[in-house]
C-alpha cells in the first residue's frame, strides 16, 4: 500500500498529530491580533484536524495534505450554499484572520465559526437535517459524484505503519470484495441527491436549541441511501438506541431498514469508518487493539462487534 500514495504525502499524514496541528494554526495566526490566543484541539486528528480559537470565535480546520485543497474549497462552498437554502450548518468564518485555504508548511487551513458547545444533536435532529439536504432541488453546487473509496487508499497507506501487515491485507481484500459488490449493484445508477457523506450525530452540534450540521468534507452527489446507511450502521453497532433510531426515521420520513440492498451500503460505511480509525494507529498506539477488533469483526461477521466510539 505504501507505493499507492506519494511518500511525501504519506509522511505528511503519519506525522500529523495534535502538536503539529497546533503549530500550524499558531503559524497561520502569526502577525494577526490572535497570535497569542489560546488554542484547543477539539478531536484527535486523522487526515484533518479541528482547532478552536475561542477568543476569535473561530475554528481552524487543518487539512493534512495539499491534495485535499479542492475538497476543502468545496466544503466551504457547500456550507455557504446550505445556509442560503435554510439548512442549519456551521458556517465559514465571515471575517477570517487570513485568507481561506491558506497553505502553511504543506497543510491547508480553513476558518469556520466557533460554536462554544460540545453537545451533539439528537438522531431526530439529524433526520430532519438530512431530509432538508436530500430534498434540495437543483441547481446544486459543483460536487463530485460519489466515490465509495474516496480517501480509503490514503488512509490504508497511513495505516500500514500502525497495524500488523495481516490486518492491512485483510482490509485491502475486503475493499476489493466490496468494490465488486458495489459495481454489480443498483447503487451506481440510482438517482442522485446532495449527500453529507459522513452522516452521524457526531457531525452535529447543538446550541441554544439549534442543531447545526458540520463537516462536509465527504459531501458529493449520489443515492440518498448512502447517508441513511451510515445512520443504520450506528444503530446496528448500538451507538443509537431503538428509540433514537425510530425518532430518526420519523424525522427523516422514510424507513429504509428493509431495503433489500441497503446492507451493502452499511457494510461499506463500516469499512470506511474502520479505515479512518486505522489511519490514526501509528500516531495513537493506544487505539491499536480497538482498530484490530474492528478489522477482525469485519472479516468475520460472526464475531460480536463491541466497537468503541471514536
């Protein structure tokens, strides 16, 4: 897998931890009135990091590699478009301290409004937001078509230095199997909608009774069932209770649990979540056992999936 991704890009990924993210934001703010402001990393970095600058009312999203620059541009544009359509999202900063898409030492920085809360929205609120998003008529922003393996190659390359070779080989074989199933399925020909791409309650924030959707880095055009499969996956893992999932269904307005082909999309969503988690293993050795458990349960569905939330 190491040959699949440029070695410079791979090094940028595998060295991208919290300290590096803080240093990038500190350098970005040099010369501004926020140069000495307190910074807080809001979640463990993977191929991007989220750093709060509370004194400025800002959040910096730091992309680990320059190759993601256009996707980060699309994320800014889509969030602005959603706001124009009345969809509650975390907004790009109105007056950023630097230009958007600033390049700092090979990393890319975008600026967003800071919401001073760690409270997530409910499954019901997520259902309502996805219903709004999926029902938007054209014209749409210029989004790429759904690629189920977007970011996967890069994540597997990053994972190679953090997990045993046998586990990595298992993930590569599983990707190939899922790709065959995808190509033979009805999903590539299904009608398109705007997709969030990584739909779960962790990508919402709730403040003052308002729930905001965030993190549009994987947004694209594809079958709406793609987003719903992520939520079904969360429910099957026990991350949502039956009651919470029922509330999601009621808010979304359509129950897709019994769709004959939804299992493939759920399987792909769980695979993608595992690749993202595995990409962090070389920087976070404390998660290796949890990553390996995920891989084992994907390769052997008879095993109990006691996945730790990540």
